[in-house]
């Protein structure tokens, strides 16, 4: 069967582009992964490039593995020589191959976010820095932010004494990392970039090798990632960049949607191909997404369409409180499930993690199984991090972060004072904590000495063992298995530790070359943060909209669509803030295949306070002909319970009248608060009052007898 069979005209044009750089604007559900993988297979099949001459970059290990699997299915060639992976994974591969040129030890270790924070705290303590003035997480953010911009401590901005002190901490942190032979995630990319920048021979080698560079999710690249890509492309190289500026929602992580426009200019891109045919959603959903995103001015522009028909209208539900909203959602999920839709085919999305509590409460009360997507990942679980720390110490006793994590776990009677004395000895001697152990005497020295002897014994006993056997031996001898066996609720943790042995065995099976402990530890660090969904029950999927990127469901609920929540109130204070919020809403809408629910509540308990809300502006940006209101808009809400079922599918009514002739939705003017909109009313006669949204002045309940309102 031909590689090019069943491609639509735009997909075919993208796959068979001549050897020149191109930008593929791939809309949601338009088959971008198919285009990317088919492009690679076509290049290899037609002799444009060998497998070893391909560099393909994506943002998750899961996506990279899927690309390799698809390519293998299309071509009878080995993919092992291909460089397909994440930015961090490929940089790790480059640095492992050229560790001497990069100034790193051969067995350098990778710090995850938690271990990096631990190291930052140790640096602050060694410098006698007040953590109240310099919070460790803020320092960590400062370091990572500068690294992602390509700036070392000497180049970081320091406009005042506070900034200069941050730069000093950053420099001391880098020195400590170098002493311990460890790198954080941001360092992988920065060190790789510096290596290619300074080493002309190495740079020219890789530029000559990688004639075709393909990048997935290009809209999510940050500035340093883009500069790294430019370094890897020589005069004979071309970049095939696939992305969607309308789905750029990671500015808080450093993503720079402007890279797409820069790419067009820097690489003289003549080919911009738009993949607009959507294979996921019905027409009304796509029309709503197109209408919404058209309000963004800073976009390259495209219009999604489908040949699958209009489908059902979008359903909008207005609740009196967030409790009513959650109860309605639970009722609707049960109705969908009774009608034959599996719960795992239903996604519940929200803007902020704090919104999930009341939803979870309603689902629990209704007996509906649910799963919060994005909980603790396998390699982030406490028992796994302890096991990995032991393995890291077996690989390198210089790893102080790993030493501190397990020196007293399981408990060995090593207290804070003993560790302070050990750290002082290590600083004085300019050595690692492990090597400073012999300098301590007395009870503390004996306890620490026993731990050091355990690590030395583990290192000796595991020499020559296969990787899974190393893990198994460590678990038995470290005391981890015995500890969790004695725990009342330790059964799940024991299963996870046994799964770590399976992970090591799988790693050996999948790797053709690097099967040593250091490579496995690097793999574990890179895998940390990847979602691994639990197996088992048919469960409703709850998640933030950010977490939903890349997923799709038969039915989707987007909850909490209120001004100040979605769009988030912080968006008002940020450049491009509102446009990014609108892109986030666009992502939420395009997760749905057949049915989409949009809901909001008039008041909501959030962060311990009751918030009085008006509907999100995004609801007004969806054409009225595409939606169906399930409740009377801005009217009195039915109480939760069986009544809600009969309230389903109620047509949107005319604005409800209120006492004294005022109408819900009417514009009014108040002498003190200015212009506002009537959003609710209650009471009769002298007890009547109106709820009015005065914009920046907030939501006010005013007694009608004294309000002194005039029509706007």
C-alpha cells in the first residue's frame, strides 16, 4: 500500500514538499502526526535522506514513541539510528556522546524538579541566605527562567541589590552542580546549546548529518529551543515545522508563539500549508471554535472544517451556585452513561485546579467513578524516588541530593544535627557528603558510616549484574521492601517498587545500545512527568484545560466559564494575556467530538470566598445559532435534584422582567458605581433588590427603593 494513500490534498502537499524549509499550520484534529511520520517515511523511501540523517523533535516521550512506531509500520527499516525524541532527551543524548567537550563527568546525573529545589535550599543555607527574603522556589524559577533564555549568572539581569544577590546564588548553584556532576532539565538544553555554539567542528558535523529537521508542536518552543534548532541546521539543511499558533497555551512555561513568525523570516519560508480539514469534531463545534478564535488579532489564520455534518448544538447551562453546577454535571454524566456513552469518553475540563474539589464531591456523592488526570506519575511517587536515589548513589556517590533523600530512609537514627555537621565537613573539605563521612566521629559518625558502607556494598555486589537484577538487589538490601511490607498501607507502594524492576527490564528490551544504570537513571528522569493513566475501571476524566491538550473525548464539559475565572483575572495584567486565554478556550472546545457542554454559575466559592460572577465573554463570542440554552438565561434557577432532568433542553427565553419594570440584562447607571448590567433580582415591593455587575467596581446587591438607578 502506498505511503501516500488516503492523504487529503493539503496533507499530500505537505508530505511531498521539495527540499526547502516549510511551515505546516496544522489545526486541531487535522492529522498532523500522520503528516509528520509520513513525511519522514517518504523522505527515506525516496532516498532524500537516510534514517540516520533525520532529526525529529517533539515535546513528550509518548509522542516520540508513537512517531517511531508509526514509521516502523510504514517502512522496513530500523529506526534505532534516527534521532527522534524530546528536546531534553536529544540534548541528553548529545551530551552523553560528548561529555568531555561539554565539561561533564561521563556518568552525570539529571536532577528532577524536586531534587533541584533541594539543591537550591542547600546552596541558600551554605550562603547563609534568608529563605523568607529569597524563597527557594522563587530562586529555582529565576535560575530556570534565565537558563531557558540562554543566560548564565554573569549575563542575568541584576537591576538592584536583590537582583545581584539572585545572580550570586545562581552562580553558586551552578558551581555546586558542577562539583556534584549533576544537571537540571534547563541545563541539558543550555549546556547542549553552548557546546554546539563553541565547538565549530562538532556543530558542522551535526549540521552535515541532519539534512532534515522536523519539529512537532512548534508553537510551544521557547527562545532557546529555537536557537538550538537554528544551530543544528546548516546551509544544506531544511526544517519542517508543524504547529498551530491557535493552540499556543504554554507562555507560562516560556513558550514563544512568535517563533513561528521568526521562523518564516529566518528560513525564508515560501511554503505555508494549512491543514484545515478536521477529522475529530462535528461542524457546530468547529464553527464555534473558529468564531471564538477569530477575535484574536495576533494569529496566522486558518478555518477548520469537516465533512461529517453539523451535529448537535452546543449546550449552555447557567447555575445559581457552583454546587448546583456540579450537581447538574453529575446528573448529566449519569444520563449520558445510561444512554450508552462510556465514562472514559467524557472529559470534564476546568481552568483552575481549585475548581475540582466541588466537582469531585458531587461525583463522589453520586457514586460516579472519576480520575483526576495528571495525578502523581510513576517516577514521581515517593517510594520510586527513594529507590532511584539509591540507584543514583550506586552510580555515583558524589550525588548529594540522592544522599540526603535516603540517608535516613528507612530510619537509621541520623538526625538534622548530624547532617548539618556532615555538610559543614563537606564544605570545609570541598568534597561530597559521601566522602566527608569518615571525618565525623562518635554516634553520628557511626550511623553515617554504616550508611556509607551500605552504599559501597551495594555498588560492589551489583557489579556485573543485569540492570533488572541491580534494581531487585538494591530493593532487597536497602531495606525499602522490608519497610513497606511492615507498613499498614504499604501494599500499593510495594507493587510500585516491583514495577520498577519491570521498568528496568522493559528499558533493556527497548534499548539497542545504552543498557547501563546511568542510562536507565537518565531515562527515569526524562520520563518523570509523563502521564501514565491507571488501568481498570471506566472512569470519568477530570482535568485542567492545559492538561487536556492533545486529548479528545466524545463529550466534553467546560465548567466555570465566568469572567475572572475563564478568562482568568490575571490575563488582564499580561501582554497577550486575553488572547492566550482565548486560545485556551479554543483548545477546550476542540477536545469534543460530538457533544459539548459549557457551564457557569452566578456565584462560586473559591479560595475561601464567595465570588459573584457574570458569564465569560467567550460565551458571547460563540454565534447564537450554534448553541442551545439548557436553563433560562439570567433567570431563577431550579433547585438541584430530579427537577434538573426536566429542565434539560429548555430553549433560551426572552430576558426576565423584574420589579419596577427593570429587566435582567438591562444596562443601567448608578451615581456612585457608574455603568453596570442587571444580572439578577429578588423580592417584591419595598424588599425588592437588584444584583448588578459594575465591571471593575464588582458585583453589587442594591435595594431597589434606594438604588437611584437610571437607564443607560
